[in-house]
């Protein structure tokens, strides 16, 4: 079966359409730090309002543990949505209670309402099928059709992602369709050379994607905290840098497999080592095989790839026809250790082909470092979902929409 798209729902004029978005944005004191996910939801919402639907937006935000918590309210998101759409957006102060029912009842054709945080209800994330289904049933009473457009949650079997799609006529929104088109191009006959750049803190977070992509890629570049486990697997001392000792054998297996398959595994040749984990820590660049010989000795911590490595990674990225990047190259939140991540991001904007930023911290990094979304071929809205897709896993939020 093929993915069900908006067209499969027929005429939507006057119908109540529940849209599951991923509006899980970073909030600080009620202010949105990065509205990328809100912007990504706009094409589907505009398509539905243009079709005359009465649109009911639902999403989670943060981890409020199944009870109302003002710091995780979606009200600031509803306000931002109103600004971006240049139209009123009603806000319900609960998910399936009196406010939700009254707000939905007051919607006119082409209007939008946002429900309060789904995770204020324990049924949203319950592991118990009956509890989850009961909450989905209450949500279903608010609508006539369901559109799933929160790509960042399709790997979760949750009430608003999976169960609701079984209760109402359902389809994928434009965002999910676009994400799948890109991810499909990364796994089925990608244009070559095909380079994957992996960073972030832990190798263990990327085991599945490395296994699944090694047979498919031409080059694998490794940075971020996970690089130290690779260096240690090659016999190098890494001082006090992040190290997953329990993954050393697995990593040695990847190094061997890359050689057998003719995959170019590119590891850092130099590293920025700091005296401690702090923005103002003293730091210096040393060869990757001489980390403990820095001024900080065995207490030194690697916090970024070095300039030679950054230049080599950038060259590899620029010379590729397809690039998937997931995970920063260093502690980009600290300006002194952001150069590696910035170099990879800049190179990705210059790819003559498909350059994909794989969501999560990578997406946050490129925006924080001053890049705009339209400089890249694609910025995924779902880091975890992207990785699980690239691992070859079946994602419940997609299978329920007909995706095989």
C-alpha cells in the first residue's frame, strides 16, 4: 500500500480536520527560541484552510508527565502560529475537555484552533493499549478526519500518532510526504558520491544507522563526542574525552566492515582539547593521536574537531552529490568549540546535489550558527524518526497511514 495523502480525504470544506503537528519547540520563559517546527507545519495548515476545513491542531511540547504544567503550555506556540499565518488562531486550554469542545464548536470554515499540550493527558503516551485508545477516542470525537504531519513523532506508538489514525479517515500531511521523499532518496539509489556525516555525543545512539548505511554509502565522516570511541578503538588514548568503552568492539567491527566494503571512513586528524567542559575553558589543538600530550594531560577533554579535520570534512561534503548529516561536530553551544560544526554546515550549503540536515541538534546548530533553512536542500524536523527510518525500522505512525 502507498502512503495516503491529503487527496485521499476528498473534499474537506466544512469538515473538522484534526492535524497532528510536531510543535515541540524550545521555550524559555514563554518565549520560543527556535520556531523552525512551527514554520514547517504551515504548508499543510494553509492547504487545509484554503480547502475550507475547520482545522484543529494538536501537538505535544516537552515532557510534562501526564499532567498540566504551565511551563509546557502550547499557548505561546498558538500565538506564534497566528503571527505566521497572519490570521486568528483560537486556543483551547485543555485537550478533550469543555474548552476543547467549545473551541472546536466555534470554528468556522477555514479557521484554526490549537488544543493544549497532548501530554497533559496521561493517555497520550500510555503503554497500555486500552488507556491510549480511550484518549484517542475522545480526540476523535472532535473531528471528522485526521491528518498526521508531525514527522518528529512517527516513530512513537502514541494516541495522537497511531490510535487516532485508526479511528478517523486519515492521511499524511505535506511535511511527512516531503520528509519521506527525501529519506527515500537517501536509501534508494542515492546519487553518488554519497557521504554521511555523523556526530553527536554517543556512538550507541547511531549504531543502527551506521549498520544500515555502511553498505550504501561511499564515505562516512565521524565527529562529535562519538569520535573518541572510534579513536580509542584504533588504539589511541583520549584523555578524559567522552568514551563508550562498551562499544569499542562494535566500533572495531565497523572499521573492518568499512575497509571490506571500500567505504572511505574519515576520522579526525586533529582535535580541539579543553581544560574542562566550559565555554571559557582553556583549549588548544592537538593531533588526534596525541590527545594526552596536550597541556592538560590526562584531564583534557576533546570538545571539537580541529581545523585540519574541519577543512577535510568540508571538502568531502562539497565534493558529494548526496549528503546526510546528523549530529554536531563539537559543543557548538560554546562559540570556542563551534568551528567544526560551522564548517560542515557551510559546506553542506554548497553541495551540488541533495544536502540533508538530519534534524535534532544538527537543525538547532545550523540556526544558532546563523544559517537559514533555505540554504540547505532539506532540514528534517525529526532527528530520532529520521535515524530510525534510515536504520530500516518500521515506524508505527507511518505504517498506520499505509506506508510500507
